[in-house]
């Protein structure tokens, strides 16, 4: 799969294109991408995704932007698994935000090289969200590309969306989040050096570097960790601000791995969240925290035994 940062002056190959943020790459997104791949193959085109970094809502209102479900690297890996041929990661900045709808249509046609475009029926584009499905279809007639609408993908009576995934994660309903995503929710990151407190209290942890300071979930979780060998390693994870031992308010992801004793600094791991054990809480002293961690480990082991 080819990955490009930005948009070329002119495309070297005609493509079938879809456009969006695709945060989480949930089942709704997967349906869009599968349709794209199928039609690209039928038309003899490359399947191509245009996505944005940062998320437009992070650009316009960073304080109130939603929590990220996936970072760019995770999204690209998921695109690759689905069979996408080409990805354009477009920097969403002031210049891009001011691009008018007509200019965006030109980018789609001339610079990306789209001959077939798949967008949601509620898709908006261009400055002040002036463009919509109808105007994109009209642009296609004038510029020589077809436009198809992709309707919402439903789970029962509910429209699958990134917002619904965030709500499930925030409430601790990991099974529902798994149904929406088609896989367990995960965070990918490298192991960094922490303050080594876990080692001193008998529970050494892998400190996972978070790309964003607003994770979509918090608490204590049963997890499986990929990236340490052929099989996943089981464990228990804490994702939160560590109120008993910290006052910075910065979220930290720490994972205690069962029956594991190896230096893994720098390793890139995928932590899959399987079940929530409890909310994060502030304990009166370190001994109380250690006792609770011991109970969390027992509860997590029981989860895998059940």
C-alpha cells in the first residue's frame, strides 16, 4: 500500500476514491472501504482513501474535540488489512480549511485522479461546509467522475458511528464497542521509561506512550498484549491519571503482564481491552493501592479462567 503525506500536483494513476476521517475504522467504515475496493477492482482502478490529520474538529475546536479512537498509523494499518491500495493523509490546517468547494472538487479530479468517488449521503466539504453530495455529483458530471452515496450501516436500530464507539468505551461496555468495531478496542504505542514505582511495589509495568492526551476510556482493564512474541500476553492495565501517586492530571497507560520478566523498552505493543474491572480511584495510602492492585490481578486472572 502506498501512503502519501499530502496531495500531489497531478495523479499518476486513476483511482476510486473515498474521503473521510475514519476514526476507529469501525464496521460502518469497513463497509465503505470494502465497497471501494470491490468497485476499484471492477473498474481497474486503484482504491484510494483521502483522510485528514489532525481531525478537523481538533483544528477548529481543540478543547472540545472528541477523543481519538485511532491515530494515523493505526488507521493506515487497518486500511492495509482491508486491501486499500493508496492513502493520502492531508494536513488539515488553515489553508485547507479555507479551500472552497470548487477548488476541492478540482483536487479530487485533477490532483487525486478520481474516476469514481464514494461518499456518505451526508458528506460535506469545502470552506463553511458549502459542498455536499449533490454538488459533488454535479462536479462529477462536469469533470468526468462518477459519484456514489454510501448510506449508514446499522446495528439493530442504531447507526454505527465513531461517536457511538466512544460512548460505549466511556461507559465501560467493551463488548458493545467490540460489536461496533468488529474487533476488541486497542491502543498501540511504544514502551517508554516511567518512574519505576510498579517495580518497587511488586507489580512492574510497561509504560505505554500515548499519542494523545484525551484517551476515549479510563479505568482498570483486563487486557491482552500483542508484539512480544507469537502469542498475546495476558495482563491487567491501568489507564488514567494515577491520583494516588500523581498530581499532573496527565493520562498514563500502564500494563502489568502476567508471568513475564523481560526488558521491553522501545517495543511497539498493541493493547487489546477485553473487560473493565473498575474505575480509577484515589487511595488513602500506597499500601491500600498495592492491595487493590493485587485484587485486580486476581480478578483479571479469573476472567481468563472463566
